[in-house]
C-alpha cells in the first residue's frame, strides 16, 4: 500500500461492509495509534492522524 503510492488510509470504527460503528476515543488514543504505527512499520512512516466525527441517526 505505501510502497506504490507513498500514502495510505486506515480507518478505525468501520465494519468490513462499510458500516460506520464508531470507536471510543480517550485522551491517549490518537497518540497510542501513532506510536504503534511508527514502531511497527518499516521503512519508517510518520502518520498524520485525524479524528473525524460522524453523526449517526
């Protein structure tokens, strides 16, 4: 994914069928995700992580 286009997108809180189910976001969630990505992907990547809020009715 990153090798060909030098970018990729990863979504949390979405089922395989595309249904948005959400995810609990705590004070350290975004930092923890960023650190895990940086620690386990080679060559090193520097992720940009954004929290997106959807309103599900």
